[in-house]
C-alpha cells in the first residue's frame, strides 16, 4: 500500500451480501420489474463522499454483481461493512481480501454494536462515519495498515454530512434509491437498537442540504421511487414540517420526478397536518412498527406509544391519506399470552395490512433487552453471531431462554405467517386496501417506458404464480372498477407477493423443523443447566396459563 501523503489511493467499496433467506430479500419481485435488488447501499456512497476527492473510488454490491480478483488487485484498501444480516458475508470478505494481501476496513451498524465479532479486520470504524473518517484517511496516508477509530455517540452534526455519491450507483440494479433526513428516535422500545446507535434526540439535516441531495440524484438522471431510510421520519416533527413544504415545491417545479416511502411510528395518524404534507409531497407508503396488538405486552416492552390509540383506526387513517402501510410484528415477548398468534392474525386482517414482517424476538446486540437478559442469565452463547444459513428473525430469533414454551412461540409465528400469506387472505387484504386508499392526489414519476415494463413484468409473473394468479386478477379488476386511482398501489402490493408467497412457505417449513427439535439443540443451548432452566420455565408458564384459561 502506498504511504506517501500526497498520493491518490484506490478505494474499493464492497457492500456485503444479505442473508438469502430474508423477509427483505425480495429478489423475485425485483426480477419481475427488471431490477436485481431492492435497495441501493446508501451508507457506502455516503462514505465515498467523505473520502478525499482525489482518491479513486469504485463500488461493488455483492447482492447485484460479482467481486472479482481483478477488483481486489486494483484496490489499495477495501472498505466494507453493514448490518447484522450482512455479518456472515462481511466476515467472509475480511478473509478473502486479507488472503490477497490487501487491508480491509469495516464500518457500519453491526461492528458498532459488536466490535468483538470483527477482531480480524485491519481497520475498525465504530460509530457514525462523519466523525471519524478523517482519522481513518489520515492513518491510510501515513501508511498504517491497522487501527481502531471510534466516534463519540450521538455527537455527529448531520448537517455536515455530504451529498452521497449517487454517481457510483447503477440505478437499473435497484427498485429504489435511499436518502436520509434524520437519525434517531424519541421512543424507548426495549428491543430496539436504533436509540443505542443514534440516540433518542432525532438530528435532522437542513432543508437546503436535503434538497441538494435530491438535486444531485435528479441530475444523475434517476426518476422513480426514493426511500427516506430514517428509522422514524416523524421523530423530529418540527424539522419535518419545515422541510416538507419546500419538498412539495421542489417536486412540483420538476413535474414530480420522485415518489417517496419511509418508516414512521404509528402516531403519524394523530397529525392531520403532517399526513397532508406527506401526501402533497408524493409519499405513497410507510412502514410502521406494530409489534403486537396486546396492550400489556406493549407496555412491558416499553412501546407505550402504541397503546394510546386505536391501532386499526390509525392504519386506516393513513390509508385515507393515500399511503399504504407495511408493518412489523414480533412474537416471543416475555409475558405473551396464550393465543397470541391468533390475536395477531386477527388484527392484521382487521387492519387490512397486506405486507407484514412477522419475526421471532431477537435480542439485538447492545440493547436494553439484551442487557436485561444478560443480567437474568438467559442469553445464549454467541447470541450476536449470525450464521450464513440462519435466515433473519423470521426463523433465527429467540437467541435466549424464553419464558413460555419455545414450541408454542414457534407455532404462533408459524401460524401467523402461514395464515396471512395464504393467497386468498393476502389478496383479500389488498382488495380492501384498494378501497381504503385515497390516491387521487398522487403523481406517478414521469418514466412511461420503464413503468410500462415494470407493470407488464409484474402482471406476467403473477399470472404464472401457482395458486395466486386468480386472486391477483380478481384484485386488479376489483380495484380498477371500484377505485381506479389506487390501481398502481394495488399492483405494487401484488408484486410483493411474488416474494412473500413462496417465502412464507419456506419460513413455515423451517419453523416446523425447529418445533420438532429437542430443546438442547436450539441455538446453542448446550448445558444441562440451560436445558433444565428452559424446561422449568416452560412448566411454570404453562401452569400459570392453565389457571388463567380456567378462570376465563
């Protein structure tokens, strides 16, 4: 590696593969639209913008293209890293790159939560990149080949974050491109790692800064779906309400080149002004964390914000603002009642939420939940290690000793996923959403040929999907007749079934095997003490539930 301060360096950014068996890895939907993967790697192209302008930077996304020996040979240093679901491939990359004599720098949320997992990395970048990339750059210029750089938590001024290097992306590889307005969330959910990584005081970019990012994306020729990747976009409502009117004007002046999606807490439904602004800015979808419809469980896990409203009415109100809702649910909380699976399925049907991420509770590294379970002696060995064939939380959760019988939790999760992704049930919810959505003010991005190819590809693929074709055509005609303005949204929701229909069957099969597995084989439960403790807890929980059931 070069060690002269004035030299330009060749930097290879490599985005690791996500686990194949994942809720979010909806490649079948991508293929139908001509894309290769859902989302572009925003973190790495932001890092690219933090590097010196005279350095040569290339990007390889292992989810969409191959990493060759020639790519590695070109580089002076390789930079990689990502989330927990990319951990296995990141560790493989470290070995591959070092075997070819090149140093590797690892950053991202997973190393920030579990730095010990990445002990073999040459450079470890822990925390938000804006605070420490300059230190990494200085070390590289000095010719150093190892180092650890750790940012002070929650201190990054996001108004100094640069415009991401959108020019490094191959737009045709992705369903959507991401941008970020704010970091952090004001709530205290016990199981969530966002507040541990980014804090409880959401930090927002300036209006001018955010519009400059959209200008850069627009100038690169991109049109279509842009996802605001904020973990809770409404965490800083004041800043968001200052920004949205300028975003609305920006969109209008350019003929609405983008349509937006994001993630937000369900209290979005309480704010009519905010719903109206999001609608006018051309937002069409929002992901909401419901977790469970049981108020007692929500309180126990510190998600009290979901107990202060009628959740079904809140979801329907968001539909009335022209945005369809996708939602997250978790099975396996302490204190979860008998019949939790049936209650969750009933809620999903009542609220008419087609796409639901239903996962097993996973004690994420460095969260309140993990710290509590550690004190109680309930965490499994290697609880923060994600094996390559593990799958995501749909099948690889419960990395701790549960309070109620593990088989019951697995059966609940299996029944929810099997029931809600039955074709008849899924498209029944899509039809109801098609009636509830008010899309009269939406502006599809002007890209007629690309949109036509995407729609025709989805229709062709769904028409050939065994067990779903009839339900899809029924749903499409129903919406076209009853609420034609919502047809595009209905097609988008239908397209996601190309992944979730087959994926749900895979998950149900994996859970069936786990249900049949002996207790001592689950996720590293190796000792007799752990085995007996799990049996004792299960018996005690069953006795309590039996008494509760007997008394009504």
